[in-house]
């Protein structure tokens, strides 16, 4: 009996050691799993800003004068390491420019103009949409649908072709909520993905647009145009800018004294950044730097700054343009930044 108890004690002791070793190994494995999870990069790792623009001329029926319709679709996207969309914001500027910039008609169309998203319920699509939904509601549904999808899956979405080549979503999750033409928005998204740049993990991404009519008269000719500044910002958890991407589309056309167009209308408008060296600012900048080089330095300057610091940037009027006078920019940036500043502040406010 005594021998039996000794043997039993030995067996239990060995079992205890075995179980202890098993628990230790299990604990070590758990630690390894946790370490692996920490090493895995999660969240937004790339941000892109893209656009698709067009302009076309038309006659104003009541007075036979001519006008130019501008339309600029802009997209800001965030992507993870796998190319999946983590953030998406789309907006649209559609605006008419004619020769009589001071007419009541022009004022009603152009003064304090807002983007389609900013116009909200006042945009006026709900009644004609066929589904009782306003533009901002439809684009929100479209943005939500894209979240978590890869860019190529979004660009290859199912759609049916409408009048004039319109692309109307035909995906089962969108047919009852989105009836707008998404063709230009898909083009803007593709452009944004091509131009995407790597960033540190961001908590939010925002899009801001500022569109303004430009006009000047000389002899019997009237120069009329549209300048649209747009910006995407990535923000950290403290609201500081991790990355900013900025671009501008600026196009002007000549009208004669009778309101008829004297310029050919470009169907596709190019941004200042996409024009690169061909934009032609270097020779006249005073510092021998092209527009894309200057905006690159300004974008870099915004890194680590908050909305209050963007709002408080020192500027001075030089030939009717507001140029930066911050000590870090005075020798490298001589372009006007007042509208760019406003677009950046909008982007920060719109971040999500």
C-alpha cells in the first residue's frame, strides 16, 4: 500500500509538470500572436486626390449670347496596404460663365456658389431623381458602397448606359438608392488612385473645394473664367495635418462685346499640377520655380499644422494676389494661396 501511494504521488507530480509546461507554451503562443497583430499595419496608408473636368459652350436662348458650362468632379480617397478604400469623399462643381458677369442672371447663378454637396437639399434634384433622393443623399450611398472595396472592383462596377453615355449604377445594392450618372466620379476616383501618395496612418481624410469666377475687360473683349481650388487632407488623432494634396483648375475664355465666344472651348480641362512644366510659370515667378514645385513646398509646410495655424498664415498683397509671408515660405512660394487656404480649411472641416 505504501509503495502504491509513492507511485501515485510520482504520477501526479509528473502530470502537474506536464500541465504547467503546456500552459506556459500556450501563454507564449498567445504572446507571439499578439506581437504579430501589433506588427500588422492597419488603417489608411495612402491618400489620393483626383478630378475629371469638362466644359462646353451653349447659346443663351433668351438673348442669343453664348456661355460656357464648367463641370469639375473631384474625389479624395484613402486606401490601406491592400488597396482597399478606407475613406472616400466626392463632390462636384457645375457652373455657368457668360460675358455679362454683372447681370442679374449671372449673379443668381454664380454669387456665393456652392458645390453640389454643400448645396444639400437646395440643389433641387429630389423632385426629378425618380427615387425621391437629393444629390448629396445619393452620393453618400455611393460613397458608403465603396468602403472596403478595392479600387479595381469599384471601377469595374456594374452599370447601365443612359443618355449621352451616362453610367447609372446597376449593382443590386445601389439600384434603389443611386440614379445619378457616376461616370465622371469613377474617372476622378481612378485619377486619385493613380496619383495616391503614401502617408502615415491617418484618423480622418477630408475634401475641400473653393470655386470662384474671374473676370477682366480689355478694349472690346471680355475675359471670363473659373478658378477652382481643391484640396485633400489627412489628419491625425490630434487634428494635425499628416499630408495635404492640393491642385487648381483655372480656365478663362474671351467674349466679344456682343457676348459671343471668341475662344475655342476645351472639352477637357487640365489642372495646374497635371500641366507640370508646360504651365509656364517658372519664367515669370521671380524665383524661377514652376507652380507644381511651389505648391509642393506649400503642401509640405502644412504638415503637422492645425486648422488654426492654416487660418493664421501670414500673407501679403502682391499685384492683387495674396502670397505667403511665412519665413519658411517667402523664398520658395510666390503663388497666390488665398483660395487654396480656404479649400484647405474646408477639407479639414469636412474630414471624416
